[in-house]
C-alpha cells in the first residue's frame, strides 16, 4: 500500500526554506505513513469539520469549503477501494491526504491547513481513533463478561477449592470464582470510560503550540466532532500524551486479566487438575506426540501480555524527559498503541469464544475439595461463635490439623470425643460446619461465596448485562 519506490521530486509541503531535497534515507527513517495510514478516516473527518469552521469564520469561501469536503470524500473512497497511493516522501497520513487534496482541487486545498499544525492534527486524529476503538473494546469486554455470567448460571451450586498461594484454602462455589472475572472486566470497562472523560476534549486550534491569531472557533469544531469541550493550554495540548499512556494502562490491565484467566485455564485443563475440558476446535495438537491436546489459545494470550506491557513501558519511557511541547519523539506513540489495541482486541474476542467452549467437570471439582483441611477456618469460626477468642481458636484448630496430618486422616474422620479433647466447646453440631457445602453456605457476608449471595450476584450480573 505504501509506495516508496517512486520517489517523486515534488516539493515538500514544508519545503520553502530548504535548498536541497531530503535524503532518501531520512525520508525512510522519519516516515510514519507505514502505520499512521490507519488514521485516515479520523484525519478526513477532522479536516472536513476544520474546513467548515474556516468557512464559517470567513477564512475560506463556501465554495472552497465544498471543494475541500468533496475532495476529501473522494480521497476516503480511494483509500477504502485500495486505489490511493501512500507516499513515503510525504511522511505521514496528514501530508499524504493534504497533498492528494491539493493535487485534486488546486489552491483551495492549500488553504485547508490554515490555523492548524500537524501537532494538533495528530492529537485530534489519535483522540478520535481511540474514542472509536474504546467503543469496540467495551463491546468485546461485555462479550467476555457475558461468557462468565452464562457459565456462572450454568454451574450454580458446583463447589470447588478456592486457592491462596495456589494451595487449597477454602471451598467456594465455581460460580463465585467465575464472577470474580466478571468484576475484573467490569472495572476494565469503567476504567476505560473514566479515561475517555479526559481524552474526549478537542486539541484542534492549539496549532503548533501557542494557539493562533486567526479568528478560529475551537468550540464549534469540538462540538461537531462530538467532544465534550476543548483542551485548555495550547502548549500542554501538543506536548501531551497522557491520554495515550492512560489508555495503554487500561489496555494493559485488560490484558493482565486475560493473562491471569489464561493461566488458570492452562492449569485447569492439565491432567494434574482436570477441572475443565476445552473443546477440540479450540485446542491444537503436537506434531510428534499423538496423544497431545494443548491449550494454545490461553498460552498465546498469556504470551502476548509481554508486548502489551512493553507498549505501555515504551511510551512511558518515550515521554520521560521530553521538554515541552511537541517533539518528534511523540510520533513513537502510535505503534505501541496500535499493537496493544490489536493484541487486546484479538485476545478478548478469542476469549469470549473460548468461554463458550469450556466444560467444567463438576465431579472433579468437588473431589478436589476433599483433603487439604479446607474447612479448618470453619472450625475456628465455630469456636468463635462459642465465645472463644479467635487467636485461641486458631491455635486449637492448628493442633487438630497437626494431629490429622500425623495420623494421615481428614478433619471429617475425627470423632466427637476426639475433637472434644482439643476443646470442650465442641459439640455434635460441629459436623455440619465440617462439610464442604456447610462451609460454603455459611459464608453469607456481602461478597461471600454462600449460595444465596452468589445466586443474587449472578442475577445482578445478568441485569447489568441487559441494561
Ligand atoms: N507524523 C507526526 C506524528 O505522528 C505528525 C506531527 C508532526 N509534526 C511535526 N512538526 N513534525 O507525530
């Protein structure tokens, strides 16, 4: 798509003060068209509104405005049909489009850049692009949440071990575990929308960095492009990439959540756990070991997390130490942003599909709750209810566990009299708290794993997704 073979000698749009043409190597090194071409729709949308504003302000005529707008529309059509040639020597998307426009409509095209700099133009394009992509991200996040809620509904009542330090800790409902992810992705959506509230301001009119003396109307442009307002300080506006850093942080958090999920799916599908089965269509095999069925999707999502984190780091380091205002270093914001966006969108979309193709093995999950003294905390709580201070209760149960370990038995194997040797407060009713179901359902605190809490949470999540 990008043509760097036919290096035309045509003058640069900024060529006036130069006496010799740019070295080909410099053109190659400084160009960004190879990747910023994807901002073409936003660049054109911004230019159309900018031209409308220039005409309203009497800076160009209505005929010039109309010629600009139809010329830009034609260019958009050509880009979308694949007939537009992007030229390396024109550096970036802004100059490629502006030059093509001038070639098409003549002098009116040369007026488009009035009261505008590529510095505010690129900030505008990026903000528009990121805003649009945020909508796609939100839909993808919702699809993933939907996958979790469907599973939580399907498996309501199934118990499994809850882990800390990857050691069996306390029994929980599988649906509770699944809804933890629902919450993580809910935060991701809200974090993104919070980031948008700062991003959604129009930078156009900051010009190169100091504003302009021409009678522009920044607010008109902002309103037409759907921004909530305009940025305040022209110097801050062209030097600022906080919104990209923040957005990349949002993307990184989503990716980290996907990665943690992936890690669990890899573990759970292993012979060691055998908690889930991933549908054949969503696994791959080994070229040498005929028996293998590998969880490559979650592995790749986990693997791709490095590049998303790397993208965030790359931009943070790029911005560090830059003097105000615009510096060409800032051109380096786009590749990490695009790469992170592509990676996260791909990960979310395949995860939604994957969740529809995971089957949980209820019997195995239940079996895994036996052993590991997972109801030990319940005995301590039982003693607390009988007025024993928690620290003492912790000690008593610690002794019980130690004895069980010595005798290689489970808590449920102890008789009442054996239990009573540890504390006279223990009675017949202890056995109801020793069962896995008893333990789970006793956790009725807000946010706890008791069945009533979890079924209410499933219902609430379903309501949230419908609203
Ligand atoms: N391609 C540039 C970028 O992405 C656009 C702004 C260039 N401005 C300039 N004064 N060289 O940052």
